[in-house]
């Protein structure tokens, strides 16, 4: 053969040369020249033609495989068939993603770890776990707190509408960084507390592994300290003077004793008058489920004197009615927020006692919180004025009817 022979298949071609050691066939694959040796011209032509067919079909690389590699592919195909793997490509993609997440760990170790932590767990949906948690906790909460928590749980159930064990770190991170991205740290911390509690409850129920990866992301964000804006004694007097017969006792108790909204609505007149010189917040009426007492100052007694013979609940209407009435009084003095009077009490009381420990016992908060938020916010003179706010007593005042 003085000139090479050409073998063609569609637009692809190969050349075959006569050499001292037999015949050489050459063609191009992906821009690179391929050369193979054969003992006969017939074998060279047949192999070259088969290679061109594979190249045309986009399978040219198969023509280069060694017998060992071809045997491996055949074995892989057999395993895929036995394991009923429909998409080998999806399997490879899954492997790539797993190695991206844990590049220094082999997948067998990962599988063993998962099995040790999940195999014996009962599989339930996140919604089932969350609602069961809520059902066990709700009896210990006030209606106000329970209703707020239930709404937050509903939002979590909408986001995590999957099995509890299928919740991953990225989805939790996305919830806090994207869904709640524009909310305050304090607001996001409410959801963190709920998730932590649901996970802990689920561990006890054998629905969730004790060793999980959510600890770090569920740590509370630091809430920036804001300077407290405390209303003045004059503003407090305006609220009391504008209060009607039903709401006045609650406003007085919140301002002179720092009692929480929900706690105040649970109080009875027996809690006010049964013990000398103090208001009692019993265990079942306290948010923290700890009994505490608060001094009953002279000014408070003066405001409440017309109610001395009353009994039963102090506030007999709904929480919603109280909320609207309180907001109207806040609007009167151009303030907002449910803790206006509680914050004022903490500030003025701390200015008088100079003891965060004492004020924290009266309020049911930690000493650190009291010290950090209310220290040196008001002056002792203003504090004396606050706890001296009293009604204008007139002669021949008619007693309130029960």
C-alpha cells in the first residue's frame, strides 16, 4: 500500500497505513489523533469503521476502552440492573453532592453514622411532632402566650411540611436568613426557642436523634440593647385619671407593681387584699410558674380603696377588650407597647431600692436583665414622685357599686 486507504462513515473518516508491524488505523476524536495497530487490513478497516460509528453516535470514547475497563462497565451495568437503579446519572450526582458536603469522610462511614442515629427512630412528620409538643405544653401557658406560640408553630409547619428526620441544616438556615431575614433578632429568637423545644421533645419521644447538627444555628442572636423610653409620673397620672371603673385597677396594678399583662388578668381581689401589705402572684397565675409577691404601696391602696369589698376576678371581660382599652390609654399619652407600665415600674423601683436582685424577685425576671435594661434610666426623685401618684380625693365621694 503506497497510499493510505480511507474508511468513511457520514462526515467522519479514518486512514489505514501499511507498516512493517502490520497495519495502522488513525482517526480524530475530540480534536485528538487516535492511532491503533492491527495484524490484517480487514481488522483495521472493521475496527476503524466501528470507531467512526461510535463517534457519530457520540460514544467515541468507548472505542478507546481497554478490555479491563469494558469489563468494569459491564459489571456496573449488571449491578445497576440488580439494584433497579433507573438513573445512573442521578446516582453519580448524589455521590458528588455527598462528597461536597463531607469531602473528608467516606460515604460508608456517613451511612453507618446515620443508621446508628436514625434507624431505631420512629418516623413522623414535623407537623405531627410540633402539634403533639404544643398539646403537651399549652396547659401550662397563658392563653395569650399559647395563641402566639400556636401561630408561630403554624408558620413553621407550613415551611417544614416534610418528615421531621428530613429537615436539613440548609432549610433551617434559609428559614432564618431568608423567610425571617427582615425581622428583628428578638422575633427570630422566638422561633429558635420553639424549634429547640420541639427537637428536644422529639428526642424524648424517639422521633429525632440526640446528636443533630442544629445546635449552632439555633443559638439565640444577640439582641441590641435599646435605651428604655420611660413614661413620666404625670403621664401615668393621666392614664389613671382617664381609666374607667373596670380597667383602672389593672392599670394601677401594672404601674405600681410591674405585673405582666396576662398575670394581671388572672388576678382576683383576694390576691390583692388577703395578705398584709403585699400583692400575691400565685404559682398558677405566674408566667414563670413561681410564686412571688410585690409591695402594695400607699398610692396603690388609695386608688384601689373604692374596690375593697369586691371579690372574684379583677378583670371580668376578654383579653381582647382589655387590649383595646389599654391601647386607647397609651394613645392618650402618645406611647405604644404592652410593657409601657411594666418597664416604668422596673425603672422607678430600681431607682428607689438600688437592688436588681430585689426588683427581679418582684418582677419575675433575672437580676442581669433588670440591671442591664433599667439601671440609671430615671432619677430617685422621679421614682419617689411615681410611687406617690394618687387620685384627687373629694368630699362626699360616692363608693363604687359592686
